[in-house]
């Protein structure tokens, strides 16, 4: 088997129905994988079905799974159901996240709790269950944010909620190393998706564009090949946060 493909592998994508997660699911199938794609809200069901159809059209087996991943039991069930439907999971990718742009002075406790539940707690238990379920030699990849290397206002609970994932990633890389499992985080720049535009003014969008190569936002097509690389011949990279943002920021 070529190391450049995912032939015969099972890939689980949390938040795998649309936007970046949807593209990762489709490209995994194109590389030969079977794909378990997860979605959260009922409004995303149609996107999940469309992505499943694309997975099957590419020749892969697929299954749609759902659940609120801020509940650890649901994360455990997600891996168990993926395994039951498609066999042992080889690659687990977590694209789940929630963005909020709000000054600290205006942020409520409920907003804080929701942001950390989705961006941090769900990520932690996803990595935990990946460690329990992913096959030896497997890969665990989490999408974080380039705000971890930026110094800005408004995103305290988003950047703050994502930042612990770096520490989870490093610890897991050490803990899972004996089994040959690599654990990485990818930090995209501001992405050209609906999640970004809902938080920003047109003026700020233009500023964000101006900070990267070619005056453009990060595209989902810029990030999905990095996921594929880490899941195949890039397996030796582990415990790292990869800032993929066209020069928007670094540390």
C-alpha cells in the first residue's frame, strides 16, 4: 500500500458534514478511506447526507453519526459506533469548534461555559477516546486556531478555549507514543467560512485579509491537504501545533 493513500483505513471526522470537516471527509474517501462523519445540530443533517453521498461516490463506505460532544459519554459512543459500523478507527480528526467575538466585560458565565465546553472539554474527551479506540500506528488531529499565536481583542473565550488543546496534544503525543500514534493540532488563520463572517465587521475582514499572503483569508482547501499529509507520510510529526495561515501570525 502506498503511504500516500488512506486505502482501507477508517477515518472519523467530528464536525465532518460541512465546511472544512466536509472537505476532509470527502478527500479522505478520495484517498481510499471509509469515513464516519459526525454532525451536531439537526440543521446540518442535510449537509451530512450530501457529504455521505460524496464519500460513497468516491468508493468509500460511510456512516453518519450525531451527538453533542460536550458530553463525554457521547464521545465514547461516537467512537464505539464508528468502530461498529466501519471497523477499527485509524485516523480521528476533530474539527468541532465555536467562535465568539465579545469583550471580556460583556461575556456571561453561560457564554464562557459553552465556549470552553465546545472548544476545550469536547476536544479533551475526543483525544481521550481516540487514545482508547484508535488502532496502533493511528493518527489524532485537532483543528485549533492561529489566534493562539496572535495578540488581539475580542476572542478571549475562543482563543482561551482552544489553547488548552495544545497541552492536551503534547501530553497525548507522549502517552500514545508507545503505540505509534501521532497526535497533532493544526492552527488555521481566519477561514473563509460562515463561522468567521458572523463575528466580524467588513473593515476587520479586510484587515485580516491584509495580514496573509496574497491578501486573502485561509481557505478550507489550504488546510485539508495538511490533514491528509499528517494522516499519511507526515506521521512522524507529533506533539506539534502547525500554524497554517499564509503568514498571518506565528510565535
